């Protein structure tokens, strides 16, 4: 909050663990601090979507398969982040790239979605828009900028 007076979002990844973190406590801080957008990822987001929506928080759920996106849509997510195989982190187990994934999502989803993974140029943004996405996530591209706080190699 010290870095901006603008609205900002946070990611809340729901991972399986033998001793899971207190996700409820994390959610409480998100709500109390007035975060406007939350990206959920990982396991079933049903409880978190319900809680965040009750507090007028926009929820984007990260999905690597259209069937997961349809579930998140049914649960009340506002936006989907469709993560193709090109995405960093855990891009799923089906190894589906964005050209296939985005086209399939556009046919099935009723809510907006953005493309994540492998997007770093204007041409790739244009391709994502042509495939039905409303926008893109660009993580690595911004990490490589001079103004990034990422370690310089």
C-alpha cells in the first residue's frame, strides 16, 4: 500500500499441504486492507470466491483447463486467467498451449478471460485478443525491466 494510492490486486494460491496455511486469516487481511481484486489459483476456490464476493471484491481464478474455468464461472468468479503451457509456475498436467486453450475457452465461457503465459510482445497480445481474450498477463516481461526489483543477472 505504501507504493501506490491506486487499487491493486493480490494472488491467493490454494495449495494442498500436510499443514496448510491459515487461508482464512489471509482472506481476512485482504478484506481488512481493502484489496479490490484477488486472483485465486490452485485448489477449489468455492469458499474464497463466496467470501470475497460478499465483500465486493473482484475475483479472478487462474485455470489451466476449460473445465476448471467453467467450474470457477459457476462458483461466481468474475474473470478467468487462462494459463497455457507457456505460463511459468505450474501450467497444469495436460500441456495445452494458449492457441488451443484460448480458442476453446472463448467457445465455452460466458465471463471475460485473460491469457497468461508466453505473452511479451504486442503481436502476442493481438493474437490473444483475436482468440477471444479480453487482455493478457505479462509477468516475465515486466520482471525483465530496469525498474523491476528482481535480481539483475
